[in-house]
C-alpha cells in the first residue's frame, strides 16, 4: 500500500487544534489568565472529542475545510489569550505600545477588548466554518444512508442550522448578561451585529461547501420526497430562529434597529421566544412521527 493511500488528511489539522489549545491553556495558566486558560482547556477537550470519531478517516473529510475551521478557532482562542489579568498590558505590548496597536492588548479579553471588529470577525468566520462542517457531514451521512437529498437542499438545511446555532448562542449571552451576570457581551449593537456576522458567515460557508465538496458530484439535483424525517425535523426546528435572525439583521442594516427600538432586552426576548417556538415545533414533529410509527405497526 502506498504512503498516499495510508495518509489520512483529517489528522494534521485535528492534531494542530489539540496541540495549539493545550499550549495556549498552559501558557495562560502560567500567566494567571485563568479565564482563557479554561476556555483553551475546553477547546482541547473538544478537539479530543472530534479526534475520537474522525482520526481513522472514515468520515472522508477534506483537509482544507478542517484547516479553515482550525484557523477560525485560533482567531477566537488566540485573540482572547493576547490579553492579561487585571486589565494589565498583554504579552505583545512592547516599548510603550498602546492597546490596539498591532497585537498589543489589555484586559482579560485581549483583542476583543481593544478591537470591536474582532468579535465580528470571529463570529463570521466561525459561522462559515460551522456551515462548511455541517454541509460536509450532511452530505456524507446522506450518502451513507441512501437519502436522495440534493446539494442545494443540503446547503439550505445547513444554512438554516448554522444561523439557528448563532441565534441560540446570542440567547446564551442574553441569559449570561441579564440573568446570571456572568459575561459582558450583552447590548443591542453587539448582539445585532453578531447576528449579521453569523448570517454572512453562514452564507459564505454553505456556498463554499456547495461548490467545493467532491461528493456533490453525481448526486440528484432534485431531492426525493418526502425528505427524511431528520432533514424535515431540522428545517422545522430551525425555521423560527432563522426568521428572527434574518429579521433582526435586516433591521440593523436597513433601519438602524427601529423595529425593536434598539433595545437589548426586547431583542433578547424575541430571540428567546423564537427558541421556545422551535422547541415546541420539534416536539410536535417528533410526536407526529411517533404516532405514524405506531399506526404503521
């Protein structure tokens, strides 16, 4: 067997992810930046979880999308790690450099603290990587199970899922800011601009996967009907979140937040209501499927 056949392209980016997060966790812990030491330790654990089912190459994931995911992950973990505990200067503040110059940052959130656009960059690239990952995974699961789902339908499912995840994360931040008082990422402009970045990233990611994934070749251009229940459940469950995410994004871009009076609590409640509706629709779809199975039996 040739070395090319033995080579598994997934292993290099996954190993880089694990090693990078581990090194950053140790570095941050040694500097007393315990917040990002914990975040990076969590990143290393996530890398181990992904490695556990992708190391053998059976998923047939191309290396390029995984390197994209690694890059976007490092933007997040490294960006925060460039800060310092107690709002002091970061490790790359040399010879009188001020926070915001090059890689000089201060505070526990590093680049997030000195550059407002860093958060939007991370949100957008992470959504793009998430959309690519979901698209590749759905295509492989679909082919494995013999589901006749067209590439455009897979793109639609994964776009919807990625946007919904982005809205769900903003709900998490809403709870953290207003209920548990544990994080400081709240605020209307921060949340609405995050939704815009997530929307743009999801669009770019799904389009990239649509034209890049080699397994899309030879797949029917029209999906069989009805769709597999997993696909229909995903679309039904994510629809309220996608609608709200798109409306709030357009409200910021076109109306400056007029629909919600640029009020953070109102935005948070709207997103929370969409999540509750998604849960209700999911439960109803699962109950309907259970009844159909009993009837068939």
